[in-house]
C-alpha cells in the first residue's frame, strides 16, 4: 500500500535522506524541475545512495525539456523534423520585433525555460505578439522567458508518443492525444493539460514507423553521440502535418494528463522493466498493452491557468463507477479531508472498449465530484469522433 510523504522534490538532500533511511533502491522522478536541476547528478555523487536507480535523465539530458533552444539545436543537428525558428535573449527586443514584422501569423512564442506548461503562446495579432514577446523577454515568466524561441506555426493535429530508454535500447509506450487549451474547442490560454485520450486512431502503423525512423531513433542516437547517458522516459510532443510527423517539444519524463491514460493501458509489470535500466537490459522486455480506450478529464480550480484560490473542500463519492480511476494532482489533506491545493486538482480516467464508453465513465465521475469553482472541459475527444 502506498504512503504519501511530504517531501519537497527540490530538496535533494531531504529526498536522499529519506531514501537512505527507508532503504529505497529506485526513485522515479515525476516533475521536470528536479530533473533539470540535477537530482540524478546529486544521487550519482551521493555517499550513501549512489546505488539508487533514478528513473530519469541527468541535468544534461533534461535540457531537452529544460531549454527550448537546446532542444531546437539538438533537432537541427540530428535532422529531426521540427518547425523553423529563431531565438532571442533579453536585450534583443528590437531584433524580435523586427523579426515578427517579417513573418506571417499565427505567431508561436515559447519561453526557453520551464514555465509550468504556461510558457507557450500562439497569437494571431502581430501587435499583440510584439507586446507579449517584449513582456516575455522582460521576465513575464521569470528567468524562463529571458530567452525566447519564436517558431513557425505548424497546422495539423497534435499527439504524444512516449518511449522508455536505457540509453541504448527503447520500448515504445502507448500513444495519446492531450488537450492543452483551457477553453472548449481548444480556445484560450495554454495549460498543463485539460484531458487526454489513448489510443489515437490516426496513429496507424504507417505513422508509427515514420515516428520511429525520423524522430525516436535519431533522438536516442543523438543523445548517445552527445555523450548523454539517458535512462528514463522520453516524451515526444508531436504534430501531424499532412500525414508527416514533426516535433513540437520534448519532455524528459511522463507528463499529465497523458500519464493517466498511458500507464493504465500497460498490463505488464513495470517494476522489472524499470529495473532493467540499471544494467541496460531493456531489450529483454516487452510490454503487454490493453487495446481498450482510456480517457482522462482534468478537473481544475476556477481561474486556472491564471490566479485561483486554494483550500476548497473536495467531496468525492465513496464509490465511483467500475473502470474509473480518480488521480489526485493539486490536492492536500485538510482538517475535514481532501482540499484543493493547485490549479489542476484531479484527473479522472475512465476506460472501455470504445472511446464513448470511456468518456461516459470519466464524465459521470467528474460530475459527481464537488468543490467550489470546479471547472472542466466537456469536449475531450470530440475531435476524434
């Protein structure tokens, strides 16, 4: 039975002390920030915990997510298809404004560093794009946006592919499609994700082979050539443009809300698979994947991804429908039970032989859960029908 422990993932010494005291041999890092900051490097140099298998890259490998500019340079170097781009740093405001005058909308502005899923803006109006670019270089997202990547807009349908690698071999996990915008019909600001669906019908064998040959394999080979010993999850945020896959972004870990549809589809025991990363024997394993549909609907606090209040009591029914899982995200234990403690509060996953059945189970449970200001999108999966 799992136990929640109040550890700060950025307190590396505190995490190390807990692992030492509890004789823990494997640490699976969920958030991106500790990976980018070097939690794996810390454990590698630890006197008492250097034996701990940290599932995730070191700080060098985590730059695939930690720096949009690094990722773009890496993709260009390894001939991995992605959108054309330019990068600008604080102090180059005149340069980015001049550049925006010479390209056509929509304008894609990306904070170079980590911005909790909010550092990507897609803007149709040129003057608004200029204002936002100036604000980002001026620190709108803190240090994360003092370096800015301006991308060409790719028009297509997005999807996500996941791989687990030991640095030499890889296993593909189930694919997914997530929904990043806060509003119905993919409108409004980007969020960390409002829902997800797996499997995805257009990710057929032909597309799968293109993704493998043009993206997954070159990425793993490129990491090897850079001397990066990458052992962990790789997330490929992709877009299909006319049937051709392009990389929008990398993540150096599993991410919400896709994890809540991808991991439940894996019927194999993941523990020995993850353990094989230590001695690079991942090629000895295969994954048994459930063919059913899994859908996740994210319940968020009112006001998210902007300002929102915390500490709202959450009422969850004691019994939820069969084939339904409620994942806690931005919650905390209050005096009277669970209460809201973040923007994305709960992820509700339903499953079934068809997408409609899975969605029906997700939404039935979402409607039964109560907290003040709750919000969720009602159109998850609508574009896949």
